[in-house]
C-alpha cells in the first residue's frame, strides 16, 4: 500500500512538471508572437478597404467658358443662332439658363448666353464654334474649362440619405405599432416630420449634384468694340481729333457747370443791384431838386 502511494505521488509530480513545461513553452510562444513586427497599418487598411469598399467612379462637374469677338452687327445674329440651336436640341440635351445683351452707340455691343448641356452637345458646340466665328468675321478670343470633383459629396450624401430613410421607416413602424400616451405619439410624429424634411432636402441636393455631373455649364460671351481706322496711317490723326473733341466737350461741360452754379446767385444779386441803383437814382434826383429850390 505504501509503495502504491509513492508511485502515485511520483506520477503526479511528473505530470505537474510536464504541465508547467508546456505552459512555459506556450507563454514563450505567445511572447514570441507578440514580439514579431506587426504588418503596417496602411497595408492592413488598404487590404481591408480593397476587400470591402467598392471602387467608385469619379463624378466630375465641368464648366466651359468661351469669349467671341465679332463685328457689332454680327453679335445679336450669332447669339440668337446659338440660343435657337440649344432650344431646338430639346431640354434633354441643352437648356438655356439666361441671356443678356447691351449696346452703347453703334459700335459697342456686349452680350452673354448661359446654357447647360450634355457632354455630346458641348463637344459639337466646341467643334463648330471656331469656324462659325470666322464665317461671321470674328474670332474665338477666350476658351476656359473648369472642373470640380463631386465624388465624395455624392457618396456622403447618398449614405446620409440611406441612413435617414432607415430612420424614417423605423419611426413609421414605431408610430404604427406602438400604443402609448398622446404626448409620446406626438413626439414621434414631430421627429418623423423632421426626418422627412431633412430627407427631402438631401434628395434635392443630391439631384442638383447629379445634374451638375450629367450636364455641363456653358457660358458664351460676345463682344464688339468699334474703332475708327484701327492700326492705319491715319491713326494718330484720328486719335488727336478724338482727344480734341473730348477736350472741347470737357471745357463746354465745365462752363455749363459754372453757369449752373452761378445762376442762383445771379437771380438774387441782380434784383438787389437793380434796386440799389434805383434807390441811388431817386436819392440823387431828390438831392438835386432840393438844391435847386433855394436858388429859385
């Protein structure tokens, strides 16, 4: 019996030593694993994003600006042709947003036309613009293209709209199934109305951004400034005549201003001067008459 107890104690000691050794080995393996360098955070984030986030195509809004220099008589014709072409293309291809025209004298004309069109219409418009300007006796003096990346705004707005739609559906379900006090129901209805209003505003903003991406802004300015014999041998003479006319009119204007300023004074001083002169005449006559009476 005693020998069996000794063997049992020895066996337990061996088992305890093996368990301690295995636990120490496991701890060392854990420590070694912790001591190994972790993969870079950027690489892990890139791997996770590539595995989860889908690739979003860029959404770019373009704006085109063109400036035409044309003869004064050709400005309204060319602008009217562009406006009619946009209207004829239909609202799905081109829309006229606004137009403006001003004329000073016979040779100075300024006009502008603002449109919103699809990329195909803009491409056709750009291809034909230079030849059309030359045929009208003018040229394309300015071309500019601006772009704005709306990808992030579109993605954020769509995500916010989805979250608000989910919240709206939950509020509607809560309002339909919950039986509470009148105050609680009114509170849920007010929150539902607020969420619905924000959802409508978000949808409107999203529609505007999508329209800006699907169509491009197209601004065209038309200008004409008349010149008398430009870049010719008579240019100095015409410039001198213009300056002389300007000087003459400036002097005449100064005289008119001086007369206009002195006229109120003349209206007051002239009657007073005439009355003073008449008073002196009468006084002199009475004095002369008084001096003549004693002698008689």
